[in-house]
C-alpha cells in the first residue's frame, strides 16, 4: 500500500524522520509546527482587506488541518492496514528463535507472531500497545512520549496575547494533534501492573529487535524495577555498531552495568 502524498507530508513536517520510518514514534513529538503555522499564515487575510471573503474566517484553520489530519489519523489508519496485511505463513521456519519455556513476553509488536509462529499461550504475552487480534484500529497505540500538557503550559502565555480567533483555533488544532499522537506510558504501566509483578524473579531478559528509543524507556525502567530481586542478566540485540553503542549508552543511563549485559548482533533476516 503506497501513499506517496502521506509520505511526503510526514517526511516534511515530522522532523528527524528523514526516511527512517523506524524512528516514527519519536518523530511524532518533533512535529514542525513553526513551519506549519508559517505556511498557513498566507491564509490569514486582514479583516480590512478589499477582497475580504467570508471563507477567510476559516481558510487558515483548514490549511493547518490539511497538514495535521493525515499525521494524526490517516497515518495510523494506514499503519494498521499494513499490520493486517502481514502474511505470517510466509515466515521462514529456519529463522525461528529458540525460546525457553515457560517465558513471559512484553511485546511491542502489534501482530500475533508469538501466538501463530511460536505457539506461545496468550496468558504469557502482554501486547503493551495493543494487538490486531484484540479489536480494531482504535486499540493500537502509536505515538510519542512527550506529555502534551507540557506543551499546553508552555503555550499559555503566548496564547493570552493573541486575540485573533483564527490563530487561536489553529493552535487548538495543533494541540489536538499532540494529544492524539501521545503514548500514555504511565497509565499503561499502571493498567498492566499485574504483569510487571509477575517478572519479579526473572533471571534472564532478552530484548529482541527493539530500538531502545526514548519513547519506550519508561517501560525498561519499570522492568528494571520489577526484576531487582532476580538480578537478571540482559541479552540485547543490535544490527549495526552504531546501534550497539546507542544501546550501551541507554543501559548505562538506566543503571545497568556492562557486566549485566550481553549484546547479540542480528542480521535483518534474523529479525523477521
């Protein structure tokens, strides 16, 4: 499913995306609202303009919506459709990982690959961001980790000096974007506290194919806290040397020493 216009909008206004769609969730937080507002300002016609039209009451807001809506709703819609099109039967049995049972799985993958490909029972898996097997698109959580309330508070003083209803409504549209693309990690951890408690005596933790991006760091902090009793050893995969250095830095910042971590290099085919 190719959506070149959607890709163009995303790569223009989601800073740091730059063709690296594995970085999508972090890019959501780096929405280039300054450029959006600057471009939309062309439609802020003066109320005293000789060619004034009633449409000028809404053109500015409509232009912002034209950019924001594909990123806050259409992008997720097509992401969900792509997930549903993945053919599990095409997976290569020779690349199957050896899994020791019983194991528990904190799964960041939205697909039923653990159930269908590895025959793992549902009660051993937590799909922390939802699964295509458990409801529709609305059940999938995709987004950034920057609490939109922080942005709202930082914008309050600026907004109080602006009396043009068009720009105020434009800011509301952008505010709604940040709220729609926010991943509520804190509330998800509270919701799934029972699963975290089951990790107490885990002695080995395998992080397979995860980028250790900043948006998901709260989950790793929670796992570290939940597994202190078992004093687990971490096994973390990486693709490139650059990614390995990133992972080492993240784990060091989380307080996990290098003696508690083994790094395992993957090829792209092994991560399928």
